C-alpha cells in the first residue's frame, strides 16, 4: 500500500477548514494541527496558517461582497480598527504569554454557543442595534482584531456574536461581515509574519488552494440557507474550539 501524499492531505484538510470557516469560523482547529503534523515548528505553523487562511477569508468575503451581502463602505471604519488591532496583537504576543486567555476563552465560547442556540435575536431578520457603528468599530473591531493577532481561536465567533448582539444584524448578514473583518485580521497578522520570513509558502499555497474551494462553497451555502444552516454549524464550531482548548489546558 502506497503511503499517503502529505500535500494531498493538507489540501483536503484546508478545503474542509475553508468550508467550515466561511460558515461559522473555527477552521484553525483543522489547519493548525495539520501544519504541526506536517513537521513545521509552532511559529512557522502559525505564520503559514495565516497565509493559507487569507485565501479562504478573501474568497468568502469577495463572494459576499459580489452578492451584495456586505456594505464595504459602511464597514470601512471597522476594517481599519480591526487591522490596527490585529497588528498590535501580533506584536504584543511576542512579549506576553497567552495563559490567561487560553483559560478564559473556552468558557466565553461555550456561553456564546448557548446564546446562538437559544437567543430569539439570532434569526434571518435584523433587529435593533444597541450601539452605533463607530463605537462598534472601536470596541469590537480593535478588540477582537487584537485578540486574533494575539491568540486567535474563535475569532469568527466573537465577530458574529458582536454583529448580532450589538448591531442587530441577522445571522446571514453577520456571517458575511464577519468574513470581511476576519480577512482583515488575517492579512494584518500575515504581513507581520512575512516581515520575519516565517511563512512556508510551499505548504501555504497548497492549503490556500483548498481554502479557495472550501470558502467558495461555504459562502454560497450561507447565502442560500441562512440561519437554518449557520446556527447549528456555529454552535458546533464554538463547542469544538472550547473542547480543544480545554483539553489542551489539561494536557490531553
């Protein structure tokens, strides 16, 4: 029996990650372990993960924009704040540890999963916003962007949660705008990793091709099925990230 081609495995895993990530986030749960399995050291794995994730988040964002699901002009301040936040987080992580975050995030994600599962605000209908968009950009864009640059898991869930709970977006619209900000934070972190020469492009491009296909398919599913599809996938992704981080804390 012939050995499995590592490049083919990475391509298929990235495709699956792009599909899931475009709908609910959490694709890094698939791709980061895959990159470590391929033999990359942790820093190179994180850097290469951002490189391949850019392909998927850009593809999903482009499709959402093309279909009119994203108002880029209205979200421009959030994009700027997210970029600044992510770049700051990527710089800060070089000096500070992530132990506190790694313990806190699983609990927050579990709470958010229950919110998406039970809250009547999570639907295909917009509701009233609780804060104005400039405040959202400064608080959520900068804050979650910083988190993505500093730590990462569950970023898409945090953005989606904020769009629904604070701006009153329906879940389809929240998911579309989440991918725009997620692409922004991925790009900001990638630029910093590029400056350090830590991206392994041979692997990043293979996985990027898989991300393109998965994200294209996932974003079309979001536009077609809305809350009926996104809600269960988002809940499962939140729980999966939480379980992964908790097991990691327990050394399992």
